[in-house]
């Protein structure tokens, strides 16, 4: 009997699944690049035919834009005006995320309360708020604030809290001259507290005795904060150090900027690829990588190289500054970093620590201010002064609208996450004699947040993007400021590109933070 041995034939390239998968992905990538290139070319031709210019000179040119509120109401350039709008938008987004999370968590827990009144109130809140369009709610809060009484000459004076159709003014604590040195002490206390926390946890694991690590950490931060409140002037030696860094950075050649960015991008790619290979390591060595795994590795390496190349290309672009100088992007980056160290060095200046202005010690870490109503202008019109915290009507309307609206969705997410925890956890906690507040805080919510966090991130993204509705109530966010710049300069496409880049950056940053904590909270399988 003879055995016939068939020779294995190699699969042709046009039938190889790996080759077809890679080729299709590369083809789609190049088609997308070609599409964007065609759209950009067509837009350029349309601008030329319509006699509409496309450029970025408006970033440094005076635009004549006057902003109702922000760090600068009369910006000297388009870039400065957009910076004011960006900061206003971030004020709403960041504070709204924290407050919406707090309100949503409380309402979500209240929805599960056995108290009938609390349960029904939470239900009414959720079902009412989330079913009314957000824009309608923003108009409602704006109309409510505008309907408040006007300021009169009889209102002139100092208050703890004051409301009017011009906004809401209340007492507040502001950073003063010694704030940044004081933060250094607090940061040192935080790291010392983290070290104590780990030591106390290890002590608890070794002996079984309560470690009270959280109390040790809180006490460490408090002690350093109290010491730093009085001892912050000793850090004045940092001023000449930071000024020396400022001069060193200012004298660097412009080629340093793209080199640093390129090295950072390549190092990040290598770090990611190394971590990816380590995640695929098994006790027997490296496991077999799939085609998709190799594609991720190649894409990570290609992305690092591409960023490095783009850094050198963009670094050569020139921009005209407000002062009339023509500098490259790399030179502007060096000037910006240098100015930052100069600004930070000035914060460590303790020469005015003993100066007293209106009874307040200037140069301290914090200063407490109460709002005032003053008569301003030639017509002596009553309005809020510069002291205290003043929330304008547009800010109040957009902030309250997006915060309350997002909190209603977060409440349902929290309720669903709590219900997803096995009921036996609650029964076991009650059997141990724990109070409701104790087992919610220590047992139920830590498990529920593993389920809550991913959809919670989506609500954070929605809140950040919904701030663009502030234009409806004349809030000076990045969209409203951009519209004004477009009306002044006619540069619609560049302004829209800035909007897209800003919201894309904010969304990706929020996603990165949420995904980081999501990975930290995942259960580790053994």
C-alpha cells in the first residue's frame, strides 16, 4: 500500500485573509485622506471664487470684539478673545460635571429610598427635568433671573449675598499673592499623606488592627496646609530659580521644540508597544498575536513617527504676533513656556507680604471678599463691583440648565448601577448591623460605580458639548465669541476648525480620564 503525500500549496495573496484585511484597512485610510484632501481643495477653490480669504492672521490682529464677561472683556486679538471664550466654557463644563455628579448621585439614591415622599420627589425631578428640552430649560432659568428686581441707588453697600436681574453676587474666597507657594506645601502634605496611607494599610494587613489610613492622610494635608499658611514666604528662593529657567528656555533654539515633541511621541509609542506585548505575555512566554494585534502595534509605531514628522513641519509655520513680530510656531512655543516660568516665578515673590490694603493682608494665600453694589459711570448707574463672586444671568442660565438636566440622567444611571449589585450584598450588610449610609458608602456604591462609570462618562461628554447652547442666552462661550469674530472678520471656516479642535480635545480628555478610572476600578482576574 502506498501513501500519497500531498505537497502543501501556499495560499495566493488575493485569497490570504491577513493580506486582504491589511489591504482593506490601508485602502480605507488612504481613501479618507484623499477625501479630506479633495474637500480641502474644493473649499479653497470656492473661497477663491467667492473672494473670501482663508487665513489665520485674525488670531493676532485686533478684532474689535467686546466680551460681556471673562478674564478680559476687551481682548486685543482674536486669539485672546477665543481664549476668554474657552475659559468661560471650561468654567461651566468643569464645575457642572462635579455638581451634576453630586446631585445625580443623591437623587439616584433617593429614588430607591423607602420613604414615600423622598422617593416620589426624586421621581418627579427625574421624569420632569429629563423630558423637557435643554434649550427650553436654559430659557426658563434666564427668564427667571431676568425677572428679579433691578439694582437701585438704595442698594449701594456691601453684602453677604445679593440678587438682582444683573446676576447673583455672594461672598467668596479668592487666591492671593501667596497662593501658589501655599499649594506647594499642600502638595508635599498630599504625597506625605499617600506614603502614610500605604504604611497604615500595610500595618492593618500585618496586624489586623485598624489602620485609619484616611485619617492619617487628611491630618498630613491639614498640618502642611496650616504650616504653609504662615511659612510660605520661605519659598521665595524659588523666584530666582524660576527666573533662571525662564531665561534658559528663552535662549533655546527653535529646533528644540520639534525635537522634544518627536522624541516624546516616539517614546510614547515605544512605551505603548512594550506594554501591549507585556499584556500578551503568558507563563510560557509570549502568546500568539493575531492580525489585529499586529495591526495595533504597527499603527502605534506609525502614529509616533507621523506625529514626529508633523511636529517638524508645523514648527516652521510662521504667525504674526500682536506686537507685529513674525515668529514660527516653534518660537511661539518657546516664548509661551518662557513666559509661564516668568509668571510662576513672580508668584513666589514675598516682598509685599506685609503690605496692608484696606485692612486685608496682601500677599497671603487666600483673601475673603464680600460683594458690593456701587454707582459706576458718568450716569452713576448701580451695578455690582469687582469684589466678591458675581454670577451673571447668562452664566447662571447655562450652568443651571446643563447641570440640572445632566443630573437627571446621572440619577437614573446611579439607580441602575445600585440595582445591578446583587441583593445579597445589601442583606449581608444589614445582617452585620450596618446603617444604610454605611453600607451604601462602603459596600454598595464602590461595586455600583464599576457599572456606573462608563455611561457616566457619556453624560460628562454631553454636558461639555451642551455648553455650546450658551449662545442662546448671550453667554460668552467659545461659540458665541467665535460667531462675533466671524461677523467681524469673515473667517468662518478657520473659526469652525478651532471649535471642532477644542470640543474634540475636551471630549478626548474627558474620555481618557473616565477610561483611566474605569481600568483602575476593574476587578482583577487571577
